[in-house]
C-alpha cells in the first residue's frame, strides 16, 4: 500500500480524509496538520523518505514543499478554482443581506499567475455590476502581517465591504477588527478530482517501478588489463574481487547477475529498485574502476519486456562510452535519455521527434536529432537565455570547433541566431553570443 503524506490545516485534512474513504484499501494517508506555514518546510524535510507521495490541501503548502524537496516524489494539490470565490461570495451576501460591490482579496502568485486569472475569470461570469475587486498577489513565503494590513487599510479607508483571504488566521484577525472576512476554501468536487488524479499518478508510478531494468557494466580495455597481469592467478583474483562488488550491488537491488566475459557484466532487476539505488551503483563503479585501473562504462535500459530493456541498455552503454568521463546513462522505454542520473548535472533529453518541420530543418542542416535535443536540454537546465559555443563545448564534452559547426548549421536553418559578441579580457577574437529560436 502506498503511503501518502497529507499536508494541510486540520479542518482541510479532516475534509479530505472523509472524502478519501473509497481509497482506504489502496492508499494509506498520513496526516501532517500545520497551524502556520512556517511548519511545512520541516514537515516535508523530516518525512519525505517515509512517504511515496504528497497530497497538499492547496497551492500554498504545495509551493512551499516544492521549493523544499523538489519534485522527486509525486506531489499533488487541490487547485484554486472559481468555486472557492463563489462560495465565499455567497456566504458573505447571505450573512450581510446585501449585494456586495467592493472587495479585497489576497491570491497566491503561481507559475502562470493562475490565482489572479481565477478572480478575473470568476467576476465577469457573475454579471454583477459594479463589483470592484482589490487584489493582493503574494508568494509562498508571504508575511501574513502584510496581507492583514492590506485588507485592513482598504476597510478603514471605506473602499471595501469585506475581505476574502486564503489564510484562516488573517480572517480571524480581520473579524476581530470588525471586518467581514471569509476564507476561500476548496470544494468537495475539487477534493474528489484531486484524489482521482493522485490515485492515477500512484498507479502509473507503480507500473513504471515494476518495469524491467537492465544494467550493463563494462570494464573497458579488459584485454589490456589481462595482459598486464603477472600471472593468470592475478587475473583470476581481480575477477573475483570485481564480481564480489557486483554481487553485493546485485543483492542490494534484488537483481539477477550474469557474466558475459571480457569484463562485461549484466544485472537484471526492476526499474524502481535500480532508480532507488543509483547512488550505490555510482559508488560501485568508482570502486571497480579503482580496482581494475581502467574506466568503467555503465548503461541502464528500462522496458516492458526483457528484450526491450536489454536493447535500451546496449544503446545506453554505447552512449556512455562516447562520453569522456564515462557517466551513467539511462535509456528509458519511451526513448528518453538520462545522463548522470542522481547528480546535479543530470540531463534529460530524447533522441526522437515527430515534428516534421523540425526534422526537415535538422536534415537540411545535417544535425542529428539527439545532438539538437541535448543542446536544447542543456541550455534549459542551465537557465541560459543566451550562450556561447565555448560554454556549450565545456558542458557537452565536445571540441569548440565541432560545437561552432553545429551552432552555425542551427543558425542557417533558423533554429538559433547570433545576437551579439562578447569581448575577451585578453587578446583574441570576440566570442559570438547565440540564442535559440
């Protein structure tokens, strides 16, 4: 059974648990109620390793947790929609006994400013004129006193007839000051939809984890290593030491070990087990390389069948052997390539594209799909708006001359453009600055 960390205010958690009754035999919910948002960071940090997925009662705890632990786990939150605004407005009109004409609202700034869009889309649908909204946009680390003063100042100036807030503590403080304040909360329908999305993601994760995974580990230049051994016994002792390390790794991931000869080994296991122990694999590779005194290449393949996983593993190890530093390479079942998994410089890209226009341009420029996709993925990962060929060459482990040729071809087929030059502090020609199109 998958363990789900449920983070939210106590009232929200109780509401979600009540509606999650149908999933009680499929998902185990572990409640993490908070009073103030300051508690969320510590909660997710201390418990991230004990849960398979996180469910948040709204976008506020979700955004805080996302900044804290990243996205290595399934993370779902109940979305902010128009229904929360409508619910609060109806409640306010009912209690006040009049049509409200002016309001103050605090709304969280999300990726695409979606909180503001909800208010902007909700008001015209009501066809209530005139209805003026004063909106305060905030980030996840907002100071609640700022929100309180925002609402309070507008009320004291006579510009509003009430306030809507995302925070119960802000609403309570406003009511103490005599301001009609209401919390914009999530509806049952939104919670039920979020639970369905969570369950589907958990199921997808389960099937992904149970895919077959194949690790091909190759001790390179093994013939040369064998020739340098003083006696056949020294070679046999070396092979025993190497196999001992690999069997220990195999035991860690509940795998099946196979020796192919000439320094090539294969381990069959599940995708989930391999991904969970990627750091153990990295340590094993370093020990193998030290023991043998030669580079070790590793390719990992995932697939629905043993054949497809093994095929992807052979593609991956060939890719690894082309890299100067022999990083671990994964080829997934969908063709996606992952370089240096588990490291800060981890890079994801694909060797496929179904964009006919892009394929035509790449063919015209004599640029490989994999090369282009890797360049785009690197630029996005580094957060470069502009780049030089030297910067690309450093991270791609390619010669600058080769990168200049590729980028020049990209410019010719309108996949990139030269936007300026960068002068060197010492003598020499200035470097050209490029941007992707």
